[in-house]
C-alpha cells in the first residue's frame, strides 16, 4: 500500500480500489497530533488503517516529532506496537 502525506490537507492518505483512507493530523512545531483515522467500510480488515498508522508514526520518527495520539485508533496502534511508545509526547 502506498501511503502519501498530503501536507495541504494535513493527512496521510492511501487509495485502494478507488476509495481513500485517511489519518488526519495537526502539526505544531516539533509535535504532530493525530486527530482522526477513517477507513471506508469496504476496505476495513485489509490493513489500510495499520498502513496509515505505521507511515504516520514512521514520518514522525524521521522528522524527530513528538506524537500526540488523540485519535483512538492511533493510540491503540501504539499500545499494540510498543516500538512507537518513545514517540509519544509526555503529558
């Protein structure tokens, strides 16, 4: 799956079968807040959400950003993949 960072819309996107899944974010200084992830019903269970989360978090790592996982899906992904826990901004 090819996930792209659409900086104009502040979201990561992946297109599958003509439908688009997104992970919205807000960027502020050295932080990125993931606010919402949405996958079309027909694409659920195909790894679209996981691909969006993984690429968003890998982007944060590459850019040296702290992550604020407001989105429940992203927060859950981090819980299941502790290798990303070091990216989470202290509260």
